[in-house]
């Protein structure tokens, strides 16, 4: 029999993400499920939103990158994929749709559509991050969480579908 948790045991926050690369309606790449890393500013935003009286911002965007693991004090996503021809300070971060799944999970979903020209060339994507801003990174936004996964080649004509769960247990 599973023991019921008490308030003294504390609340744990963790995340899981999965990416599908899609080409002409077919899934050609699947990252599988991976755990994330919640960074310091992301944790602070979660705490503030839960009622400290301080200002916090909700998750509303996701980013892909070609870089390494985020540090716990990260403020950017290493190697974030920048927008095509949009200038040096512009980036495409699709807005996430967030829904509650059961009583303990916040599911964030988004699609990087090839029709939006988010990839200016073929990239080897290897990391992901959740944000409170759609960009640009040079002037706004706080990264909440992210992690790396086995790199995947992404062509300009492919979509990336993201599912990113934040689980409270």
C-alpha cells in the first residue's frame, strides 16, 4: 500500500519533456521522455506565483537549442535556435498551450512549424527550455526549466511538436 504524503514531507516539482520531429505528417524523430532541470529563476517564479506576494510570471513559450545542459543559474538557453532573417535579437519561441492533467500535472504543448521559418538551416537540436516570454532573448524573458537530449537533425521543412509536463508531487 502506498503511503500518503503529509505536508511535512514537502512538495516536489519536476518536469518531463518529449519532442517529435515531423516531416509531411510522419514522425521521423522522437526524443523519448526526459526529466528536466528547473533553474533558479524558474523556481523563484513558481514560488512567487504560488502566493508569496511577490511578482511571478507564468510559462508561456518554449525554445529549442543546439547547446549543452543549462546551469542552475541559467538565464539563456545555450545555442538557442534564432529566427530566419529576423535580426540578431529576434527568436521564434512558440506560445505554449497549458492544461491541467489530473490533479498534479501542468502540461505545456507547442509546435515549431516549418511554415514560420524558425529554422534558417539544418540544425542539430539538443536542448529545450520553457520561458515566460516569446522573445527576443536579448531584452526579455526568464527561463524556467530545460535540459538536453540526444541530438537530432532538424531540416527547414520539418515541424517539432513539444510536450512538456511540470509535475507537482
